């Protein structure tokens, strides 16, 4: 399975080099939502396993598309206060969920996560709910499927740093990639980020919104092929790992 990781930051206002149906990781941190809702994401991201939308001013998850392969979802530092039932409906295989820094106040809101049967780790740092008496005991009793809350289990043992990476590796069909996958992935991403930082010198930072994903430049594989034929050799090489 091809592994594509796309990071949209203010210094990388570019089209996705991978067809949406091949993207497995998507980072949209700090891309502002114009109306507090998810924009640009749709059911075309069929292979998506990791999605990060931290600090994008989300207030609602109502427009979250069906992402049946999604395992890890980062939603920290938004203004979400409810509507979590949509997660079980559209992302039933989540194992990790980060809701830190949101407006979650009571156990009734979190109760909707009971239907996420595969959920192992939940983060609620800096949410008002953490001020409740017996907060941790209450959450573990309510969500009996989880192992870690805010990075620790019921005996206050810290979650292993590599737990989420190991979970992803278990789903990979290629055993060789399992052994060497994560370090190589991160090195490739670092190389891409280094290239982005080179572009950043002397340029003004532009604010990117979630609606960027809806631009005409971001197309499915058929349109992507047309673009390559008309582009230069440098553009053709941008997504060699997707072939």
C-alpha cells in the first residue's frame, strides 16, 4: 500500500501531489475553518489512517466524511463542545483520539464515545471536564474499552511512545516495511519539510484555510495524470512514492 503524507502549512500552499484516494496521512494543523466546520474533506480519502486538524477553530464534526480506515484523529485546541456521536458513525475503527483543549465539560458528552469499540487512547487535557471530581475513575468506568486516558492507564503507567506506530504496523501487509517503516517515513517527511523551509526564506507567511482542499487544483487520479503530462519533470517526481 502506498504511503502518502501531506502537510498543508502556510508555507506550503501547493496542490496535493498524491491522488486523494492514496493519501494515508493528512495534517491540516493551523489551517483555519471559515465557519467552524470541516471543509474540503470527503469520502475520496478512502485510505486515510491518520488525520490531524489541530487549532483550526472547529466547532462541529457534522461534516466529517466517512473514513472507515482512520485509526488516529487529532482534534486538539479547537472549540468542540459536543456532537461526538458522529465519530462512531463515520470513523468506527479509531484507536486514538485527541480532544485536548476543547470545550468538553461533562460526562454526557463523552458518553457518545462508547460506540468506538476499538478506542484505546483518549486525550482530554485542558478540557473543563478534567476538573470534575473523580474525573479519571469516571472516564475509565464510562469508556471501558480505553487503556490510556491523557497518556496514562488506570495504574498511572505512561503509554509507550511507540504505541500508535505499532498499531499502524500491525495493519501493514508487508512485514519488511513493518520492521523499518516508521524511521524511514519520518526521514522522508523531514526531507519534504526541509524543502518547504527553503521556500520560506524571504516570503510572507500566507494563511491557509481548510477550504484549500476544495480548490480545483486538487484533483483525483485522472486529473492528476493530465497535470503531469503538461507539467515539467520536477512536478512528475513529486509523488514517485504513490506509483
